[in-house]
C-alpha cells in the first residue's frame, strides 16, 4: 500500500486540529484493520499531513512515537514501514493511569535539572557506570523481563542523579524505588508494548540520546531530551485514557 493516489483510509475519522495522539491512534487502527500490513510502507509525511489536515511536525512526532511503540520503523531516505508487533503481555497493571501520571510528573521535575547537572559534573567513572546500566537495561528488554527492565532502568536513573550530585534525590529514589519500578511496568502495561525487535529498543531510544548528550556535556540538549520524554509519556497516557473511555462507552451501549 505505497501509492500516494490511494483513497484516504481515515475518511470519517478526521477531525479539525488533530492532536498527535489522535493521529497515532488512527494510524494504529489502520494497521490493526489491515489497511497497512507488516512490511508495507506508509504514505509520505506530506500525504499523511494532507489526510489529517496537520503539519509535518505533527506527523513526524506521531511516527516517532509509533516507532517507540514498535508499530513502524522509519528508514532514512526510504520512509516508514509497518513492523511485526508481536508482543510480550505483562501482568495486569497494579497502578492506575492517574497514579502513573502523578509519579512521572514528579520524576520529571527532578530529572530535567539533574540531567543538565550530570552533563556538567559527571566523572569518567560515573559515565562508565551509566553506560553499563544502559546496556543492562537493553539486555533485559531483549530478555522480555519486565522486572529486570524496571530494576535496571531505576538503577540507570539513580546513576544519573549521582552524577548530578543530587544526593537528596538519590535518597528519595532509593527509598521509593519499588514505586518507580511499578510505575514503569504499569506504564508499559497500560500504553505498551515491550517487544523484541530488530529496530531500536522501544523503551531506550530516548535514553540513548540523553546519555550521549550527558557524555558530551551538552546540558541544554539533555534537558530538552528529558522534556521530550515527558511529552511522549503524556501522549501515551492520553491515548490510553481515550481508549479506556471508548471501551467504557462501548460496554455501556452494548446490547444485554
């Protein structure tokens, strides 16, 4: 399904001023319904923008999140392709969306300034520790070990706080690590997926860029990347909340 002349598969769904999460949901629906199959190239950014009535920046953000969700893979100079979304199904979430959102909102108030300070202050030994923990988190992703991912990810963030010299924040994270780990697992459960794929690790793409920025001592870039991570979590939570509301409505109107 690569021709730009195809009919608009979103006709009837399109609303003025589509938000990024609505674009993501519509594209996912098209994939789920077989409009686009594994291996198909999606229409160009320009065509998708015309379909939805939005600018290319909105389409790029939607495709970036879809890549992190392992629904598509963007290949430089070629376009975005639908990938196999075989997924590991984690245990039921122990936290509500509201609880997950509250924890991440709190974390980002700490982690944005800490990322900047880590970029300015880290030692070579601390950087080696951060790199080792990033590799361990990716290894746990490959193993599809949810508990291992959550533990390694928490250790990684604590190491960044240590590099920033944020001793009080380190104490808070260590004392609350069970909640941090559960929030990550619940975020994946509620907004998913965690998958094993040949494309970049869904959970760690932003961590790669963040840690590169810290290592090259680019504090402004590090802060920007934390904010981008926060925005993506917000998009995923909004999508999950919309899907939950739609599911409740369907159950309420279903014949008994």
